C-alpha cells in the first residue's frame, strides 16, 4: 500500500492510491487527524522521527487498531 504525503499552501495532504488526496488536520506535534473513508474514518496519523529529527515514517491509529507503522521509502 502506498501513502503519499505532501505539503501544499501550508497544508499537509495525504493520498492513499487510488483515492483522491485528503487534508490532514493538525492535532498536536507531529500528529494529524484524517477524516476519509479511504483511509479509515477518523484516523490519527503520527509521524515518527530518528535521533537526528528526520521523519522516517508514521503510525496510523483508528477505532479498530492502534499504531500501525509505515516506513518511509524514497
């Protein structure tokens, strides 16, 4: 499964192919709420960082599961 996260006009957008992009709403540092049926209703996404502070992935939590980890790939 491929997730694409990008910034546009100061907003963070998430795309889970083949669905359209959805806006991520900030909740606290490195964490965002996503309301989209393609991701899962009321999902929370928290970015994870390495020791140097670089984003290395994110974790997704919903009502059905918590902290499902996705790793960054280039």
